[in-house]
C-alpha cells in the first residue's frame, strides 16, 4: 500500500483550534502515518501555534490571508487542493464547517467522500452510521486518495499539549470572488460548546414556552457547568434556538452526562445523544421512550423535579 | 431564471429501517418510499421563488430507478414545471449524482440549484457541495433563509453556534436546512395537474457520465443496543446515584 500521509484541515477561530479538531487528529493518527495539520485563517498564528502543540502532529501548514477570515468553502477548498500533492488522506471534522468544505475537495480530486466516520478499521475501511444511526455501515474506499469527515463523538480528543511540530508558512491561494461573507449572529455565552461539553442539560416540548425553558433549565445548567440543548419539538415550537437541537438533523453529542428534561425521546432525538456515557431522563410520562435508553429515570413533573435537583446539588 | 431542484427517493422518514440478517444492507422491500424531506423543502423554496417572480421555471431532477418518477410527480404537484429523470438501476453515490447534475447544469443553465443538505438514507451531506465544485459555482449550504436579487443570492446559513449570512453570485448552489420553510400540502387538483406535466427520461450515458462506485459497502450491522437503566424514586436518589455510582457530578 502507498505511504499513509494524513492532512487534517483544522477548525479554528484564528486564536486557537476548536475541540473538534482534536478528535479529528485522533482519527488521523489511527491511520498509522504522519499527521499534518492545515491552518487556513486570517491573523491565525495563535491557531497555528496551538496546532503545533497538539500531541502527534508532525507538521503544521499555515496559510494566512484575509480571504480565510470567514472560512468560505470556495477558498478553503482551493487552498487544500493547492497543497494536496503528497497526502493520502484528507480529514475534516464532521461539523457545519467541515461538512461544507470537504465534498468540494473530494469532487475536485474525483474521489468519493467517506462521511461521518465513527471508527477506523484500516486505512481504507471505516465504520459510519446510516439511516440516522439506525444502522452501521462498514465501507471501503476504492480510491487512492481518501477524503473523510470525522464524527467527533467517535474519537477521543488528542491531547492539546505535548507536541512540538514545525510550522511551515505556505502561499495562500487567491479569492474565488464568488462568495462574500455578510455577517453572523453567533450567540455569545459562557457555556461550553454543545458538541464538546462534558455535561448537557436538554429540554423538550414539555417545558411549554421559551420563558419556562430558560427559567427552569438555566439554573441547572449553571450549577452543573453544562451546555444547553433541546429536542426538535422544542426548537420547532420556538423554545430554543435552532443550533441547540440535538438529534439526527441537529447536533450529535456524547457527553459524560446528558440530562433529558421533558423530552419524550423520538428516534430522531435518540440518534443524536444515545452515545452519551450517562443518560438521565426526567419526565412525568413513565411510558416515554426516553426511559428505554436512560441509565437513571425519574418519573416526576419536571417543574417540581428540576428546582429540587438544583437545590440538592 | 431557471431553478434546478434535484430530489431523491428515500425510505419514508417515519419508517424504522431493519438491518437485513445477512448484513448486506437494510431491508427496503415493501417499505414506504417518499421524497427526501430536505429535498421537499428545496422544491417548496424554488416554487416560492417562482411565485415571488424571482424565477421563471422550476425543473425537478431525480437520478435513480424508474420509480423516482413518482417522486418527480410529487415535486410537480408542489409546483415544479417539468421534470427530468436520469434513470439508472445501479447504486448511485453522491459523486456520480453530482456529475450527472453537473451535466444537466451545463445543458439547462439554471441560475440557481436548490437541493437538500443531506438525504436521510445514506446521511452523506455531499451532493450539493460536490456539484458546486464540479460546476465551479459558489455554494451556500444549510440555508435557513434565501433571498434572490440583482444576480445574487443572500443566504442565511445554520452554522455551529448560530447563523451566518453569505452573498453568492448567481449561478449558485444552495442546500436546505430543516427550517427554511414548511412545505405545502399537495392538493388533489395539483396532483392531477402534475400528471400532465412534461417528464424527460435520460440515461447516464446520454449525459456522458461514468457513474461507477467509489465506495464499497462491506457490511451493514445493527448499532449497539443501549439497555434501559433503573428508575429512581426521587431527586435525592437521583443525586446519590450520580455522585456515588456514575460519578459524573
């Protein structure tokens, strides 16, 4: 087999790398060859330095230019393609950003993409969930080059320190000129990121309103240092923002502790959280399907149980 | 401006699929098939753009078996003007579909291609981005709002942590997220009308596209089952379990 040489396209905020990158690097290490990380950013020397310190990273390629400021897929994909020669595997985190960019790279390389891998079996064979996690497919790539997105919950994060990779500045590509960033509304809060949080407090339709959702769940999340999540029903009803949705079409999470409050446990929700280490369900309906996956179930009205829980922590 | 809307025929989202006992795949014999829900949102959005006067024609496309004609009829019942089926009995993977769509983009010259962000069967989330790359078009994926004016599309996208807005030059590729719109119910008169609309049937060879597979599925298995745990009588018992047994708080 040809030499294995992995390029991980880092997700970062210019100052540092995002946690999802650490899980992606673990998947890359399991391929068995060298791991190089690409930081394409703007004013991103902090991120390049952070990438170089990650355990197991041999080299960091650093492309710094204004055109990468907002991670536009057209520009980042062009940068990856410009550097592609010599690499056998291209790995992205299966996040909104990674999923946006990676298929462009695969198509231009004329290879199939292996999406959302949860296990590396060999350098060309991987496991990935299909049908919203209701089945697991083992797939083998028939291409010489592999473009992969990595489901972060399938791999432990690589240690953020211990590495001392060299940082090589590379020539940035030009702007595609076809897409322009206009603005962003990113919620600012001190809570951990949903996909990398150790504890998640998640609410369902039983909360009844946006006000109640916040009033009941925020004190518990504060007490536990948890991220807040929601079921699709709660998001559809407008109780919580779209990007809080945990499930098949939302975020896939696997925290140490997942507290499902007033969530019935539709298949599409379970698909997003059933790999959590410990699941707690609080629901007054003892027949709710969520209890079939919960380690600890409490059949009680959430409006009395949650404040009581906050008090006893 | 024409809008091209690729749609995929998939197992209905209400069906709980079963893995075949021989591990070769999931059992889709005799299960209900429907349009991929994200593609339905794409058709609705295209039809709304036409109703607003931003587009003149909506063309639905599907790549797959003959029965995809039913999916295309549904798209035309929502309001697509005509349909193209690229008929192929072999498994079509996202790269192959993207190549077929690229050939149709060259032929039809749409100002916009709108399609679902992912199909709910293979969960790949690739085709739109691949098409954009092959056709050298800008992309705006995971859209929750689309506005078309002056040769550009302003698209609000669902990203990790919130929303972002991009302005892309047309022609462009947009993929839909869950909350872009709520597709209308199709009415009987519109279903009848859709039966009379034009449907062209092509073969991949007519478009000069090689649809070979790039991935081989070796095995399909059941996911590991998670057993139910215990019910606790009250909050105090729950806290005790979490502290001493699970040791997570």
